[in-house]
């Protein structure tokens, strides 16, 4: 089944069969990452440009590894080392890069909607690697892959998201994706860290984490996104940690087979204690491993998209 989209901007846009197709592809490509020679020629001759205007460890590295393992050529532009510091506009920068004929742009930006602006103005495929407080679709996909791998299904599971949901693009992509795939999503945070539109998104809200834990199959812990908070939303980090931090005694209230997830970066001792982050129920590093496979799947499907879209157009015109 060809992937017919030019861009991946968010999980809101994707149908269930498209999500399933990406995850199936990721599961089949994952094995390449365990070979002694971790490289296949699938995207030889394709060019991927990373445009990271915000810090990243996992997303940037895993997209780069994913592209290289598929034999694509990759180039990186960081905000601080681009000519934008000399006054060039975002769109001028992108039009100049587009003139070098890349196949895929991967963009992370602090402004919600920046990847959409780019995608509307370029024939190059665009993948959103996290835009402001909006979406982080590859993270949502790798989280769903990890849940599927550990639990065997998404449909009917209860996923408890604990933390700064209001400022989290990871939470938004997970909510959109998990809802489509039939999971029950419960959000737990102080009221100042919950967005207003949660019930419209089909999410149940809970203010007391101890009451929500016993039902959870998956506990997804989020960092406090202080870089996006405009004002003091909590009395103190210590109080947040006491009321909402996932530590060993709190985790004992959950089922023994509940898994603990975190997209990273982790603030140990704030939203999660080190013994839980490193404990037997944690799948945090499995998420990172699956991140490479999911990003390989996206690059593979979208890198081939140009030829399959052209073939589909030819078929339609016959
Ligand atoms: N999860 C995530 O997006 O991590 P990075 O910010 O390190 O890419």
C-alpha cells in the first residue's frame, strides 16, 4: 500500500489504516537496527535536510540515524548556525534550501504551525519533528509502537497521561493517535496544567493521580515544559512532585503489568523518581529504540511517496 501523503504534519490528519501502515512498516524495519551492518540501499540518492530551530537529542539523532540506515544523504541546519542569525527570513532560508533539490525536510520549531507554513510553500515533503505546543507526530507513533509491542494491542487499553499536558505536543499527538486506535485516555494534572479542550478530544480528566493509577495499563509521564510556561503555574516543584510525581510507592497502586513511559528528556526526582525511571516497569529506552524504527518507516514511506503519488496520478488520468 503506497503512502499517498506529501507531508506528515500531525496525527490529527491520519486515518486508522495509515497509522497501522506506518506501525507495520516500523515493525518490519526494526530488525535492520540489530544487524552488524545496519544499512540498506532503499533511499540511496535521496536527500534529507534536518531543520532544528529548537534543542533535541532523541528526535534529531534518531531521524538522522534512520535516514543514514536507509542510505539517504543527510544535512543539518541549526537555528544558531544558519543565516537566519544575519536577518534572513525563515521562508527565504527554506526557499534557498529547496533550490538544492532535497526530498524531505524534517523540521522542529518553537512556533506551532511552522511545519504547516513550510509544507504549504514547498513541493518538498515535510515531516513535523515537533512544533511548539501543537504536535509531535513521530513521538506519538513511536509511543503507540511501544505500547503495541508490550501490550499486543491499543484498542481497549487505558492510557493515563500524567503531567504538563497543557504545554505538551507529545500529549496532543498521543491523545489524537490513541483515540483513533480505540484506547481510553485519562489525563491527570493540576488544573493549571490541563488544556480546556480535553473533553472535546475524548479525554477523561482526573486531578488525583492515586485514584487513576489502579485502572491504568500504561502510565505516560510528562516533563514540566517550563520553557513554554508564560507564568508560574505551580506553587513549587517540590509540591508538584509530592502530588503528581510517579515514585515507587505511588506506582505500587498500579497493576504489576502496567508499563511506565516518558518521552524524555526526564527530570529525575520531579515528575518521576530514578527508581521508577530505571525500574522493571519502565519502557523509556524501548521508546527511544522504537523511535529509530518509526522514523525509518516514515522516511521510507515518504521517500518513496513522490514516485507512488506520480503513479497514482497517472492511474487517475487513464
Ligand atoms: N522526545 C523528544 O522529542 O526528545 P528530544 O527533545 O530530545 O528530541
